[in-house]
C-alpha cells in the first residue's frame, strides 16, 4: 500500500515536471517578444577575390630572405595591370613571372621591409623589374598578408 502510494505520487510529480517544462519552453519561444537573437544580421562571407578585372594574384609567396632581423617572408602579391593585353600576356607567362619575383625577393636586401617606406620601395622595385624584364604595363602592386618571421 505504501509502495503504491509512493509510485502514484512519483508519477504525478514527473507529469507535473513535464507540464511545467512544456509551458516554460512555449513561453520562451513566443514570437510576440522579439529577442535580439532573432534579429541577427546576415553577414557576407569575405572573399580574397578582387572585383578589379585587371588584377592578377601571384598566389602566396613563402621564401627565405636576406635580412639581419628576419629570415622568412610570407606575402600575397597582386598585380594590377594597365591593359587587358598585359593581363593576357602575364597569364600566359605566369610561371616565369612568379619565378622571377621569387628570385628577386631571394636576392634583395630585405632590411627595412617592416616599415611602410620599405614596402613602398619593394613595390617600386618589383614594378621596375617586371616592366623591364617582361615588358608588362603595371599600374600598381598590392601586397596583402605581409609577414616577416625571424
């Protein structure tokens, strides 16, 4: 008799907990109370692709450099060409251009590259080297994700 009474009380308590749980969940999910979680703005995924039709990326460059402070340079370099003819010519010769850039970076004195003036100097020297070696008309060079490591 005591066991039957205890069983009925336990089952009643469990049913009561289930009902309270459902009521609480329904109250929390009501639509009339707009929470800040419902109005999350949609974010656009960042893209490494440029919207400039004249821009070409040389992929990530990872190379040993000559410097007293640093040993490794990692950078993403993109070239913006003045004409579509230069872009087509560079695309056809991309392996040689990338190789020339790597050789140039490997032999240049890299001291001062951590400064803005050093990066501007690098851009100017790369532009001159590519224009004189290959004859491409380069408008500008973008250096992205620039990292120097000891």
